[in-house]
C-alpha cells in the first residue's frame, strides 16, 4: 500500500551559511585567542541558537540564543568554560578564550541553528 506524501514549501526559507575563522591558530600558553563565526542568510527577525563546541561536539563551551539583528556585548559563558566570553555584532560572533593553556588545544566549531 502506498502512502500519500504532502510537500509544504516554506516560503522565503533559505539555508544559513556559517563561515568560521581562523581556520587554524597556533598560540602560546597565556595568549588570548579570538574565534569568529559569521552567519549569512538569516532574516532580520530570526532567532539563532549558537553553540561553540570542541573536539567533535562532545564538549559545549558556550551556548546562546541570539536575535539576528540585536548585538550582544561580551558575556561570560557557563562555569565549565571559565573566562570564556561570547560577543555578537550581527552577523558576526566572537568567542574569546583568555590565557589559553595546553589543555585548551583542539578543534573548535561554531554550530548555528535557526529556531522556527
């Protein structure tokens, strides 16, 4: 037996594009690192969920709900990432890691979800 499928197009929906820089950074212990994430393709009233994760998404360093057009001054992330701050100047977010140590090494990823 065949089921009947219904396709409902989302008018005006477009894919988000997320650009992250730098691609790679080599720093010394005690340095401050700024990781940037630019979001393109969101509409002015959009609400985004941004998560910065490390090493394949197993460790969320910082998570925040952001309005696409509303800036967010540098704000501390949760206690599991002491000293780490997130700032949002649409369309770019900056994650600052102060005084990095050897255990801060790894791959960092900016993960953005459009809330609907």
